[in-house]
C-alpha cells in the first residue's frame, strides 16, 4: 500500500469527517501498513461515531495488540463479544492475547470455543500451547518417550483411560491408591492419623515400564485433568522467561483441579545442580521447589507426580517432605503382568490361537513398551502378508514368537547402573525395592 493512497484517503476524510465507511477504510489501510498509532486514532474516531461497530472494535483491538497494549485490547474485545459472543476473529485474537498474558486457562477455554465454532480450524502456535489430546500413531519404541514436536511444553487432557487399562502393576497401583488417591478422597481421615496429604510422588524405574502411562491412568482413575510437562522442554523453551512460565503452569494446575500435574524426566531439573547454579537454571529449580511447597500448603485436589529413569541424578532437595517425598519403584512387569499387558495390547485386534501364558514366559525382562513393540511388529508382519495375498489373516502365535526373537528386552542395561547405586549409595533405603527386585540381600 503506497503512502499516496493513505494521503488521498486522509484528505477525503477531512472533507467528510462523519463518513464512517471512508474512515474505516483509512483505518484498515493504516493497519495493513503497520501504522498502528495512526490506525488506532482512526478506529477510535469511527467508534465515536458508531460505538458498536464490530469491525472497528476488532480493528482497534488489533492496533492495541500490535502495540502490546494487551489489557486495552481485551477491554475492547470484551465489548465486542458482549454483542457477538461467537465472533470468530475476535475470539481468536482474544485467545492469542491471553496466551501472551499467560492466562492459559482462559485462553484454552476460548480455544476450545473456537474449535467448536469451526472444528476444522488449526493454529500451530496455539495447538502447541495446548496440545489437545492426540492419538500417537507411532511405532517408535526405542526411546523412553518419543521425541515429538519441539514446541511442545505441556499437554493438557482428560484421559479416557484408567487403572484397568494398565496391565499388571498391582503393587504400583495399590501404592498410588494409598499414597495419593485415598488422601485426596479422605483428607480428614489421613489428618486424624497424623498423615499429611499432599506433596508429590516420584515414579522411577527402567524406561518403557509404564511410568508415564501409569501417571496418566491415575488421572483417569479419579477423572481428573492430566497436565503432562516435559522438563527438558521447559528448560529449553523457557530460558529467560522460565520462572514466570513455571509459575503459570502451577497456577493452571490450581485452576484445573482436580488434576494431576505430571513432570516427566524430572531429573533434568536436579541434574548437575552445580553447573546449573552458574546459569539461570538454578532460579528455575528454586522456583520449582517453592511452587511445590506452595502446592503442599494449598494442595487440595492437585496431585503432583514426577517420573525419572535416573533417580540418582535428582537433587535430594526434591525429596524433602512436602515435595517428592513418596517414592515408587516401577519395575518391569512380572509374568502375570506381561500376560495382561499382551492381552491389553492385542485387544481390538484380530487374533487367533494365541497362547498368552507361553508368550509371557518367553518375555522375561521385557518392558511394557517392549511388549507393545512386539505386538506392533507382529501386526506389521501380518499386514504385509495380507497385502501380498489379498486375504486378511488374524495375528497368531507364530508372528508373535517371531517378533519376540527379533526384539530384545531393553531393561537390563538400566539395572546394570541401578544395581551400583542400590548397593553403594542407597541412602535411607531409597533403592531397597531395586535390591528386592534383583533378589539381593542387604
Ligand atoms: N502396564 C502396562 N500396561 C499396558 N501398556 C503398557 C504398560 N506399561 C507400558 N505400556 C506401554 O508401553 C508404552 C511406554 O510406556 P511409558 O509409560 O511411556 O514408559 P516410561 O514412562 O516408564 O518410560 C506405553 O505407552 C504403553 O503403550
Ligand atoms: Mg515416560
């Protein structure tokens, strides 16, 4: 847009100052030209002439947005939405501003409203911010957690799964029930026995054995919201602004209760604290600990679960009372556990003549993720065959046994490391469960 056009429009507006469409046109041109101050002035004049003019209200809000006058923008948008609660562009702008202001819960509510208005709507930045529940179509099982979109900082969802979807793990489920679910349901009873409710629990164990899965199922079990935070992402993304964002995250949890606030790879926070002390990250750790203490003080209906493959890297400060003071070892599944995991992984799939007990016996040391991988391999095998022969065939013992042979268990390496810590730096019996699992007497 040339400045010539602007000049002509300005002259025309001077001749007929009350001409709303003309002034509005000038304002739009200025907005497109990034002349936010001037555009603001013109929109204001339009609104003086026609106070409920929706387009002018939206335009004015936009000029505020670009000048980072966020609260002013919100005031205008609220006026607009008062008359037109379903105005898509106004809501979208409103949502973006709330994200900038870190009012994540309200922003998310608006985002959901937007998706209701237009189910096909996608906005990458907002999507990354809220990451609505998505199925993982991935067959990647090598890693503890598949690396996804680097923009991802946390996901927020209401899990549609619960303990019944978790195979085996009876001891772990019971511990979670006693240590965090029951205290939440019967706080007075726990108080009466001098047990404090609140604080967090830490799940640790070899990769792929269901820590994340179990945390999610815990949220589903009590029909709570699940906020999944990858600490690595927090560290990477939030340099500079991280304390504020971490605070916003805990605030979000307090607003969405009942909820499970899950910190994956939490050891990343406590690792190498000395080297972190020199960087900005030590503030982040202190902020994290302070937030946890804050939750402990005002813990109603917020459960904090941390998970780590490397508990020995976690700074002991994290384990003080009110923080991750209850620790649960998530072991590889035993034979019965493996049987039920295989059944779960194969449910809703066409199978025939599968001897689950025999498969369970043949998979000692396999993690839940390993078993999932085996099922995936067998499915791929069968799919290929069906494509070649043109006849779909159910999955049978044969493919599963073949898959077991080609996929080695992944938990042994972890135990090589864990054994040393359990034997030589087992302060306060932290790793007694690991010793028990390895059948080592103290
Ligand atoms: N007990 C289980 N029951 C059913 N599936 C499981 C179980 N444990 C693990 N899995 C499968 O393995 C995958 C990886 O588990 P995950 O929770 O990510 O492991 P971790 O967090 O301990 O590394 C899960 O998404 C799930 O599909
Ligand atoms: Mg995990």
